[in-house]
C-alpha cells in the first residue's frame, strides 16, 4: 500500500484507488475471519475496524480526484 500510495495514487491513477480498496477490504475480511475463528474478537474491534475507518474514510474522501464524473 505504501508503494502504491507513493507512486500511482499520488499521480491519481484510477487503478491505484481500486487497489487500495481491494487490498484493505481483503486484508480486513481475511484477518477478521481468522480472528473470529480463534475467538479474538478484540482484534476485530480494536485493530481491524479502527484501521478500516482510518484508511477507508480518507479513501472515500479522495474518490472524486480519481473519478470526477461520479458523485
């Protein structure tokens, strides 16, 4: 994600926006699923949801820079 954000995301390439979402959502789903399976609900609540909000909200706010015709 750092490599994408420092290069393609900065140049506002649409695939970078999608890659950031896909990476974040897939990580959150896999990590949360494994955490729930092993009973580590606190990891989902304290780490995953907080990270999802801290990364997801800025991504939502930058969507218009990648897709100006949407919204």
